[in-house]
C-alpha cells in the first residue's frame, strides 16, 4: 500500500498514516474538524490574525508577531486592568496549522451586511480584510460567564471559530427572541440587541447560580444568529465547594468586570441580519434560513 493509505512509510505501517496533509489553495481550510490550515503566499493571503499559541505546525518562511504596530492604543483605550489581547499577526509564505485544545473548528464567511461578535476565547483566526474592535456586554455587577472581552468583526472576510462540541445556532427574528446561558454563548450577529437577565427570583439570584445552575442569562433580540456551545465555562454550583465566596458568587478573575446591567453588545436595531455570506458553505454551522 502507498504511504498515506495505511501502508509503510519510513518503516512505519499504521492507520495513523491515513491522515496526510490536505492540499488547498484556499486562504483558510480545514485539515480536519479540529485543525485549521492557513495558506500564506501568492495563492493564499499575505497575513492574518490568529489566537496566540494556536500554531501547532507550519512550513515555509512564516513570521509570528504578538506586538504588531497599531494594536496597543486600541487595546489600552478599552481595558485598564492590564489583561493582554490574545491575538498575534501571522505573515510570510507557507502553510500554518492552528488548533486550540482539540476544539471543533468552524469557518464563517462574512459578506459585509452584518458583523459577528465572538467571545475572545472562541476566536481562532480571521483575515485582515475584516475590521475588528473590542466590545463588552454591560452589567453593573461582576457576573461569571462570557469572556471578559468579545471581538466584533465587520466587513467581508473569513473567520475561524472554535466550539467545545457541536454548537446550536439559534435564528433570532423580530417576531421572537432567545435567552442563552452566558457561560455557553460563543458569539452572535453584531446587529442583535443583547442584555443580561436574571433567570431566577430576586431572592435567590445572589445565591450561587440561584441553586438552579441557571442564574444569569443573555437575552438576544433583533434579526440575526446566536451561537451556543454545549459546554459551560464554569462548573455547576455543587462543584464549586471550597472555592470561596468569590468563586461561588461569580466574582473574580472569570467574571464580567465593570459592566452595566441591561446594556447591549453593540449593533443597530432594524439592520439586516444573516450577513454571513453563503450559509450553506460555512462548515455546517449555519443552516438554510
């Protein structure tokens, strides 16, 4: 048998060899469901942004820059707590393979009609053709769930998003609205209105998750999509025994900081939704409308 088909190669015979590199001229393509391939050069792209530390392999002359010119001022004007922006710029010529904790990877094509707001921890890579900014959902108290920053992407280009398991994509219209656990939300159409809601009575909301496991939710209204992964960032209440008051009540390093309850995550109400290009070609993340 030839190499790459379970046959011997370099003295090795194994079904492991059934996973050769997949050739592609696309700027971004999937090597498999857990691994992203980025093509730099004349047939691909000149540069792109990626999550810091996501590179697992590369070939060719590739540069990785975590301190590119221009990002510092934008970052410092948004945060005062000293948290580092989790992006690097990748440039050069060659092939780069990216992954994050063996999470599932989904490719989305934005067509410029609407933006996409993604939790910073779920962004793997995106093309430099996209305009990006940092946003937060506002709340007056520290609430655990959804990362401390989200990246809002606008324009026409491609973004790779990571999820822990196969996601649920909810279609929001002006005739309906959805609630989602803040710990499970991956991203949403930037044009949606977003606010935080207490899922339990006021007498129990300040208990650890209200003893229900579902104290705080995000409400989405407008026209667009919401992406939810089947994995919450925090363990259930009973698993937090011994974590101390800060961990039990959702305050601390993983909580929202300095936000406003009932605020919105950006976007204009009434704008067109579903601006994600060809919905049939987005790695199965979005279905037909």
